[in-house]
């Protein structure tokens, strides 16, 4: 249900103000403040912290497995994507992928000593592959009349374009507005987006006729606002918990940042869904969806961090060994997009080759096992070769 501006009560305004203040406080967390700066240590790769590596690997394998599994009858329908409103396992997939990408992009786009040209070149190298594959996907889908849900992203748009656009926008933000925190910008954008949805944008996305290039792809173009907010929030978190230079009390900083973000995200999710009656919509990528994805992802990340930190304390003599993540985890982290592209290619080929709905549960599980093995092996071999 959409809302009008007059329904923004003092409770809602207080929650929004609390969110802004909370994210500002999050932005002010300086890992190298005070005496901590005297005891700083360096890490080779900011994204390679065991808990964050496991988090990204788990999400990646869950996502690529579900992409194909949903086409088989063995996959429970309650886990499939919702049509317009609601939450399910697969609804969180795209949002979690964006969150995961933003998490490790935060330290990169937050670098102060890198020129604008260097950042643009680096970002161009990153976005060229999703753009290229997005174009190839359009050509493939249209040429072979492959099944597609136009109501998800539009006639020509797909998730690869969304991924490329949010990465490029975040880099421009980090360069042109480096003094403005990502999280603060995300809150301002999501408030503006919700006002636009309430003023008629939601109805336009749902039922407008497809008469031009914009209206044909309105779902993908408009939902980019929500996905961009997810990326900005996760980039803010990544910049705070995965800095290039880490102080001795980095563990406590990570714990504070993650718990604060979990609390704020769940609070705002409850305000949106219970008080404002804004149903979660992946198709709209509205405020409820943004805060739901953020709450779930940060909860999982915080849980993995607690396990990682606890094991490090218990096995103090093996602390160095505990820092070594499994090869598969490291490979999925380094080549996340490659795994996603390979998964999409294999899914397309399998759907063109067999009638997945007629496959028995036993054969379906066997196919999924081989499929997951191929995706995993491809990134491991690529990581080993590189």
C-alpha cells in the first residue's frame, strides 16, 4: 500500500532522524583514531578478512545454486521470487549480491590518494564485463526466444546493467562528493525515492504502458535507486571494517559497526513494514527491501565475525592458520562476477537442452551437484592460473 506525505508521523520522522544520525556516527568511526594509530598494522588485501570472505562465498554459492535450482520441481516454491510484494530466499539474492559487491568496494572507492582518472579507469575495468555480458544476454534471450520475466527488470534491462551502474555511480560519488558519507547519501536517496513512489512512481512502475525505451525498462531503471542505496550502505560498512590500515582494536570496531548497523536496519525495516505499511518489494527495491536486505546481510556478517573472533581467541596458537580461508572461498571472493556469469550461461544452456520441470528429484539433485561443481571449479582454476 502506498502512503501520502501527511502520514509521516512524529514516530516516522524520529526514526528517520535516528537513522541519519546513526549513519553519520557510523561514518565518523575512524579506525586510526587516538592511540590506535600508533599500533596500526597493515593488511595485504582489505577484503580478505576470514569472516567477510566466508560471508561473500556463502552468498555467492547460495545465489548461483538457486539460479538453476528454481527451474526444477525439487526446489520448494516458497523459496522462489515473489511477483510483486513479499520476501523469499531468492528475493534477497540480487540485493545480497549488490551488498557483497559494495562491501569490498568501499575501501577502494574511499581512497583519498588516488586520482579521479585512476578511479575511473579502475571502475571501467570492473563494469565493462557486466555491461558486455548484459548486452550479450539481451541478444541471446531475443534470438532464441528464451523465457524471461519482463516485469522483473523490463524488456531490455537486466541485473548486469544494474550492477554496472551502481558501481559507476558509487565511484563518481566517492570522487566528486568524497566529504559526504555513503550511508548519509543512501538515507537521503531512499527518503526521496519513497516520496516519489507515494506520489505516483509506484503506480507507473506497476502498470504504465510500454511505449518508449524508458517505460519499456522502467522496473530496472527505477529500482536502481534502491540497489544503489544498498551498495552505498555496504560500501560505508566496508570502508569502516575493512580498511587498508588496521589498528590493534579492529575487532572491537568491527563489532560496534556491525551491531549498530543491524540494529538500525531492523528498526527501520519494522517502521517501514509495520507503521508505514510499506510491503517489501524486490521489483521496486523500496525502502523496506533496502533495510531488509541490509539487516539480513549484516546479521549474517556479524554472526560470522563472532564465530571467527571466538575461534581466534580459543586457538591462539593457531591464529595465523585461522586467517587462511579455503581456496574455494578465496576464489569466489576474487572472481565473484565470473562465477555469476558462468552460472547464468550454464543455466541458459540447461534450460534450452532439457525440460527441467519433468526431471525427477534424484536427477535434479545430480544435475545441481555437477552444475555447482563446474561453477566452483571454474573460479578455483582461474584463481590458481592467475
